[in-house]
């Protein structure tokens, strides 16, 4: 059996002030191509001008946190990192 790597994808919200920064999204995937696409995307500018900074880490880290799955995938499919450029 082949050794499959699990990747942790984390999104840290920039907040409106530095004290609001926190991890708000985390998912695990074994899809290397998807993980690399997220790594290249790097960040998403949210509707209110804040950012969701994305990072990819090899291995499982922390607990899964949902909420941005759809937005991340829509941005990847549209080739943009600006939420205002993707359909709801």
C-alpha cells in the first residue's frame, strides 16, 4: 500500500484589527493537487476587505473547522483570490 500524505489547510482571518486575527478554517485532505492549488492561491480577500490567509501543512494539525470550504473552491475554480469575483 502506498504511503498517502495528509495535508492540513488552514485559513487565518486577518480581522479588522490585529487582535482579531485567528484561525477560522481548517480541513484535511489527501489530494496533493488540491493542497498545492490552495498553497498557490495563498489568500482570499473577503467581501469586507479583510483577508483569509491560507497555508498548507503536511500532516494533520488541530481540529477540522468548516465554513470556508465553498468559498475556497469557488475562488480556485474561478482563478481569483477575491471573494467579490465569485458567484454566491
